[in-house]
C-alpha cells in the first residue's frame, strides 16, 4: 500500500510523517525505515526506526532511489514500512515524471508486503492524476 501526505511547502507534512512513523514503530511487528535527504530528524524518531539519510549513499535520481529501496528490502525481509520524506526533492524530478517511480513502489509493496508513506509538496489540485489513488 502507498499513502501520500500532501500539501504546500510549510503545511506540516514532515511533522505528520514523523508522527505516523513513530506510531507505526511502536506497533509494528517488523522493521520501520525512514528515508530522507537530511540527518536533522534523527532525534525526532523512535530509536527503533532505521533512519537513513540517502545523500550518504549518493542517491540522487529515481532509478537510484528505486534501486536503493529494492536493495534494502532484499537485504532485510523484515521491513514492514518505509517512510520517504520528499521523494521528489531527493530525485530532483517534477511530479508529472514520477509515475514510473510510484508504479515501482506499488510492485514492491505488493511483492514484499511493505507499506510506503511519502510526502509530496503540492496542494491537492496540483497532484497528477496517477497520485490521487494514493490519497
């Protein structure tokens, strides 16, 4: 399953995803992962959450982010939830070009029983049609 937390910049998306991630970590039977492009949230996450600053691994595009996530799941079959704060910012892509990325996440979710939650910096009316099924 994929869930999107959306809204314009400064509307509290990161605060919301951090809270959801922490809640999930307290009840999950598996590993919870938080991906972002900064280390500043490490003190705001439950100690059981595996926080990864993807810039430390030179993740900069859609394909490298997809590959990074697939490798992570392949190496740890216990991952139940992946939270991604700012996939668009990490990949440096515009929203309209992210369709294939979300399709890949959907396949990974189904094949590996992993839930994905992502933040998207855009109001509802600016979301591409392919994203609306994840709201």
